[in-house]
C-alpha cells in the first residue's frame, strides 16, 4: 500500500493505462536521485506533486525547509475501511 501512496502525478500514464512505481518499499526521498540540486524548480512542477498528499507540512530537519510528503498509510487505511475494505499496514 505504501508504494501506492507514494505515487506522484508523473507516475500515472492515462494514455497507456499504466502506473510507474519508481522507488518501492518507502525509500523516503523528497525528489529522487538529488534532482532538487540538478533541477531546483522540479518540486514546484505539477508532475512531481503527490497523488495522495499529506495534510501536514513537516519541516525537513536536514534543510530546515517546509515540505509536503505523501499521506501516512494508517490514515489511508482508516479511510478505506469506511468502505468495508480492511487493509493491514
């Protein structure tokens, strides 16, 4: 489930009906492979936005910047269970 929650807009290809999972098992990077240094504006582009964004805006301890991450799996599990589907995280 965590891999699904970490999807970004760019990972959904509606023309080919496919989803790309780039970093499985919750690798926890803000932008993969140091793209923030290489492309400083990438974090503001629509394609890099989370498909399931977190309502929280935590502060990155390394940089001191406010960042949005994907929603926590336990929160999504609670919402999904409202439809009678129970997920173990």
